[in-house]
């Protein structure tokens, strides 16, 4: 573990112990990686969506600072939790878009001012989430690998560290999970 990684882990643990100044010192260290994760997740969003990586990071940050009683194992653990939070933010947005298309939150609007909702990305994201939840019931670790690699953009080694398994096991789980999810999604 290099010095930067070690210091980041120490700051995470100090923050978990209630040291608010640790959070102030931690934020600049993790911000670039959080933006990379957010950018990775937004690649899967529909064309023309308005959420930018910076805004997604800020929404996730607001949720992260409210987390209590977390025993941060290491920086990869922090990024995995951050990626999961971002994924849920995007899922909530997708569900709101789908509900809006179906008349939820119905209100009078000028049809000329309506943004393009035709992009099926929201429905695809929801279908992927449902398939991932089904996989988690069969094999939670394989679902977690997908979450870390696909949604979190973590490397094989980072995913292995978060899950405390070998990189080879991550790759086996990744290959199986991708095939299983493709088969599951193609049935729909």
C-alpha cells in the first residue's frame, strides 16, 4: 500500500470516528476518483441527459456525509460505497422519468417544452437493476462484482480488495455475471 492510499485510509477511519476535519482533508484526495466513477456511470445514461459528473458527485457527497457507523476498510471500500450511492441516485432519476412518462406527477405542460423522454435508457437501467437484484438472490458476490466493475468503474484489483477475494475470482465472477445478465436481459 502506497503512502497516499494509506493516508486516505487513515482519514476515512478518522472521519468514521467523528473527526470532521478529516472529512475536509479527505475530500480533495478522493474528488478526482469520484468524478471518474460518476463519469463512468453517466456513460450508461440516455443521450441528452442533463446530469453532469460534478452534480452526481455532489449528490452522492450529500448522502455520504450522512453515513454513520461505517468501518471503512480502505479507500477501495469507500469508492465502492460511493459507486453504489451514485447508482441508486441514477436509478431514482430513471424511475422518476419512467413514472413521468406514465402520467405520474401529472400536471399540465406545454408539449413543445417537454425534454426528449423517448430514449429508453431509463427503462434499460431499471431492467438491468432488476436483473442484478435477481442475480444477487442467486449469487450475491457475482452481483457485487458487477456493481463494482460496471457501475463503480473499479479495476479487477480494486474489486478484489473490496471483496477480499483474488483477482482471478473477480474475473471468473465477472465473466459469469455478464453472461447471465445478458441472457436475463435478452429474455425481456
